[in-house]
C-alpha cells in the first residue's frame, strides 16, 4: 500500500527541498521534504487561506495537521504576541517544522509536536488548519471533534477545504454538531470556514 504524508514514520528516503514565499508581508524560506505533504511548494488550499484571511492579533494558536509548519510559522512571524503549537503525526513533518521555526527566528513562540504531547489543559484562542482530508471523512470528523473543545470561550477555528472534498457538507455537519460554522470565503474551488465556540 502506498504511503501517505500522514504516515507517522515514512519509509521513503528523506530528501529536503526548500522554497521561499511571502506570507502576510513576511518572507519565509521553508524546508520541506519527501514523505511530507506539499513538498517544495505552498499548496493551493493553504495559499487560499492566507489570501482570504488577515493575520490574527494575539493569543494562543494551534496549527492542526501542521505539516512542515507553514501556517503556524506565518502566524508566529506576523503576530509578535502569538504563541503557536503545531501538531502532526508525521515525525518528519515535526522535524522540519521545528527546524523551520529556528531558521525563522520564532522557535521561542512556535513548537511542533505529536498530538499527545500537547498539555491536556492547554486551550487555544484560535485553531488554524488545512486539515488532512485524505485520512477519510470519519477520521477527520473525529479529529475535529477532538480539538474543537480545546477552544477558549469565544475562540474560533478557521480551516480551508476544497468544495469537491466536502467543504460544504463539513460546514453543515459541524453546525449540526453544535459548532456553528460559516463560510468566510470561496476561491478557486476552496472554502474558507470559520467555526465559533460560545461562552458555554
């Protein structure tokens, strides 16, 4: 069976490849690698997320399914008062994300780790994600319902999902589960969704 980027320890030989991109007015050079999603370039969905949303203001952030860390790193660079945790199951991705944080000078405010390494009492003002759609619908739903309760009161999750990969049905499903979700933007076949937590 072919391996995917959500494999914990990919067997494919590890070769690094970097790219440079401008995110919210900050130039970032990102190391990527074989066995990790979107090697050598910024994927289209994440590019839409940056295009459609302004950087947040401050707070505690979770980069869910962080890969090599591009979303969390962009937040850490653009938001001086941000503290960011990235989570992923791919150990190569975590290695790259932490290396990228050191290279970008934000390692004191960005750390990437396995999900079970996040303190159990840690809550987040915002969760940002280009979620791992290809783990399957049920697994993705379980992932989101695991992390959404970690939002602080009045916190929000923003994520980008392709329309053809279930963006509209995900919006409806999250709302039905008691997590009101709105579409903030639609661009090039991608939906940018915002899920809010109330005070309760």
